[in-house]
C-alpha cells in the first residue's frame, strides 16, 4: 500500500537557521497539507496546497513559512528563521479524497 | 472558523469493555468527520470516517455515529484490546474549493488494561 514519506525524520537546528522539510506524496494525490503537533498537544493545521498554490493557511503559517512543490513530486515546507517555539513534529498529509499522513519530522530548535 | 471539542481527554477501560469518545463541532457547514489513531511517536492513522449524509458507519469493532442537528459525533470501540491503546483524535472538515483542511479535537488517550 503506498504511503506518504517524509525526510528527515529528525532535525536539530539552531534558532535563526533555515530548515526545509520534505514530503513525497502518494502518487495520484492532488491535495497537500502541512500540520504540526507540539509535544503532547493536538494536531494543528498549517497550510493546504492545491494546483501549485496555497489554498488555505492558518494564523500559525506566518511570513517565516513557505511551501512549494519544486519538481512536481516533493512537497516542501521551509521555515526561514526558526524560533524555539517552532519545535514540534511536522506532518505532511496528502489526499485524493481522504487525508493520509506521513511519519512526521521531529524538529528541535535550540 | 471551526472548533472541535473532544471528551474525555483520558479513558481507561478493561480489556473486552467498550470505549466511547465524543466530539462536538461548531461549524454547521462541516460535512466530513474522520477519526485518527496515533500511537506514541507515530503518524496519525485514519481508522474510520463519516460524511454528513449518513448517521452511522461501522467497521468491525469500530463504529462512528453522527448527529448533525446537535453537531456531535462519537467513536465507539467494542471488545477493546490492549493494542487499541493509543491517542485518538477526531477531526472535522468544512468543504472548500480546493481540499478540506482538518480541524482536530484535543485527543483522547485510551488505555486498555489487560
């Protein structure tokens, strides 16, 4: 059964550094999402992406965040200048109709 | 925007007993309600979902009910097993033109005691 994959599984970075999180969607999926989950808390929506543009974003998704699908395959989330409070698990999800989640990237900002 | 409340936050049952988790939502336009199971350190995995054109859906030991009038939906797990122990999240989705963002409830930590 195809699955959403994400890299890296873990990332440790210094505050102020840029990070790029990568996601490979299931091949026939048209909708792409990023969510985050701070340790012990609920999953929170960040952004949705369809037809090569952002379709919705939450208040969390400020100017420090960006998404793109550079090669028609990978779907990336970039955080330009990381803050301590960006430490969380970041999940990519992709959908044709139902959303399927990737395994997540655990980001730790020191 | 949509707000989803989930109760209880923790639930402990004996193996073989039933477990019920309840969620309420605020946006009457929401029409899709999935349930995800998340084991420690793992991804949320879809276990069952329901759309607003049906009131109940069942898949083996798992069932979901939806009351659109009251804006609440529930997950029912019968004959619980230790491997059902996990955090369960409900979610609601409001239709838009390009995919449905999910608004999650706060999660229920289910512990099934052998």
